[in-house]
C-alpha cells in the first residue's frame, strides 16, 4: 500500500503509525501501573514501628492498657485507641477512628508502618480498616479472640432482644451483611502479615473457632499450653497470651509456637 504513495505522503503515513504505536505503549504502561497499584506492597518485616491496640465491643480500654504497658516495657511505642460510642456503633465508623489514629502516630514517629492488635471486635475493626485502604501502612496484624465469622451471642441478642443489640452487636451476628462482605474473598489482604490468637474456652465468641482467619497464622492458646484456662475476657491480661503477642510482634515473619514454647512463655 505504501509503495503506491509519493515519498512525502509515505513519510506522513509512517509518522502517524509511529505516533499510534507510541500511544499504545504509553497506555499499556499506565494500565500495568494501575493494576499493580491495586495491591499493597508488603511492609518491611524487620522494622518495628508503633503499635495500635483496638478494643472490642463495649470499648473498655483497661484490659488492653495492661497489654500496652507490657509492650511499652519491652521498648515498643504502644497506644490504645478510643473507639466511638464505647465500641457499640457502626464498626465502619470505628475503622475510620483507627485510620485517624494510625495517621497521627505515623506523623508523630516518622515510621512507615504500624502494628495492630485487635481484641475481640477490635480485630474486625482492624480488618475493615485494612480492607478499605489501610494495608499500605500496616506491618503486622494480631487479633485476640476476634469473632471474624460472628458470634452466636450477638445473633441471639439480635433476634431475642433487638432493642438491646446496638449496631455493632447486629454486625457481629453470624452472617451479618458486614461480615459477609468482609469475608467474601481474601480474608487476609496483601500488605500486612496476619496472626490470630484465640482460646478454645471462649464463651463470648461462640463458637470459639469463629476466630479462625483464612491466611493467618492460627495460634489457639491451648496449642501452646494445653492446660491454659484463659477465657475471652482475660486474653489481654494473661501472661502467656501477652508473651505470645510480644513474640508475634517481634522483627521478622510471624513465628510458629507450640508446646515446646509453653514453659518459656508462661
């Protein structure tokens, strides 16, 4: 086709073709960049930043403050996050508060990432925040007795005494709209590394293995010390559990723990 054109017109056609090809290359690069930007890059596992501790339903901070003090004694910058409405309002609103707390602590310390410890419903709050964009600034997530798949107690409250079951209570019922959306697909998005610590004797998160989180390192307390009698409410204060949390928040990847570690951690 080009052979039948004059030299001048042939040059024009070749220039147009070159421009079209160059545009296609640029577009391809942009699309690749946009696709790659959808997943968070894993945080550096050997750099220890501040720790944010997120309370559970009811918002009480006392139990977590004990764990925060233990972390501070080990040299970590540890802050307990105050949740709105005593932790009984929309858990998505609590995730917004966690986002603001992370922004503030990273601005204060100059670190690139935080560690998050979510106790009970606080673990669900942490997951909501990370799923909504927080993955870029989190190195490690440790959940303590978190009802990742709901708790039957909330389900009973929602059905038998709905006036006594606020928004967060209804959201923690098995099969709630919030939990169904959160657990649809990848339960542990890329970016942070994940650990779930829970007790087989939990009477608040029922069944206890609702705390299982697909893709996380699973650590029932009794898999480390079989005779542990720790219940849901004692998780943040229990010495063994505190030692497990410290081990999992150390530099490097999450560590497998088992019966051989019981005496050392107790």
